[in-house]
C-alpha cells in the first residue's frame, strides 16, 4: 500500500515515519509538512521525498497517514477520503461533530478503510483485557486518571499550540474514552468541571446506566503525573495490565488493520466511527464545563 505522510512534528518522527518506512507491505511515497524544510529532512531520513502540495501527494498514494493538529487534520482527511484514499488518522479526528460526521460519511460512501491511532488500544495486552472485561459485564463504575506534564523543557509535545489551547480534555481525553467505551458502551450524557493546571474532571453516564469518572490533564505537577484505570463491579476490581510503551509497534498494527480492511477484511474497531463517537463526547464535555450543565451527547 502506497502511503503519504502528512505532518513533521514529534509524533511523525517518533511513530508514523519509522513505522511506515519499516512495514514490509508499505511504500512511503512522500511527506508533506507545513514547514517544507522539516518535510524534506524527515523524508530524506526515511528514503522518501518531500511534497510541496497536499493534493499532489494525495494523488500519488493509496492511503494517507496524518500526524497534524485536529483542525488541520479534519479538512485534509475529508479531502483525501473524497479522493478515495484510505485513512490512518490521529486522535481526535476533529474538533467538531460536524467535521467528524463528514469524514465518516465520505469513508462509508467509498467503502474505505480507516484506523484512528488510539495508541495503547493497539497493544494486544490491552485489547485482550478489554475484550474480557466487556464479556464479564456487571460493572458498576470505571475510573481513568490520565495526567501528564508536557510543558517541560524535555517534552517535545509541550511546544504544540493546539495542546496548550485545548488541554487534556482533547489530548488525553480520547485515550481515556477509548478505554471505557468498549466495556461500558455508548455515553449518553456528560457533566464536567475544570480546575487549575488543566485539571479536568468528567462524569459520564453510559447507556447501560453505569457512571465512569475521568480525570485528565496535560499540565499536572510532575510529581502528580499518573496513568491509572480500573473497572469495579460484581467481578471485583480489575485494572489494565502493564504493557510496553511502543508507538512504532502500535502503529504497525494499525497499518495491518488498515491493509486488511482495504483487502476485503473486517473494519478496525478503531475506525473513524469510533473517532466520531469520541469527538461527540468531547464536544458535549466542553459544553458541560463551559455552562455548568449536564449535556446530552449528540447522536
């Protein structure tokens, strides 16, 4: 499968470019970036070439891999899908439900393959845990704490303007939702509060009636950083297993799922439908925090 990579930031360097270049079923055709010099540098590092025009790269490939801010990714993904290109997207796929719905419609109309890069969901240890938890059932609560401290000199993601503006709700919130949704099911309404240092607290009511509790931040005091999750209920308390942090391996699995779907296989569980569902919840959460009300999730 011929891929075009869009983006030249830290995630493109750490995950997308090396995973695409290493995959035996992938040809990395080219790289486009908002900074042409960085695009040329990243392309040369992985034996590819830089493109100066987005549409030229879309025209030369079968699939696009996008590592760009959500407001830049969404219109580009829609244009690529309407051109018949398969989509490997980052999360969140868009900042608005309308844009996310347009991407889903374009993918469905053309029977395209799509995968959203929910990193840890692509690790087999977590996939097995969530499948087992969903089959067990009887859960009365779930809790996810995802608190990072990215605005430090040694963290390249802290230089990202969209993360600074949108905070943990939109950056790590998708990862937390990707944990609870496959076990507890769809979210119907959201209540939220935000405190100092990007401390965002969400209560989600799922269609099953179960409540999940998410605590999110990308500006936590370094000593308070943590990634914890649990499900509690009739089966007791269960926590996800420890697993290696390997974004290149995870993206390799995403590529395999994309290629399998494009070849007539099953759709990925992490496709743009899940991406749109996550966006709708985050939009409702943003409104809940701003208004102090409980907000229904749009369907």
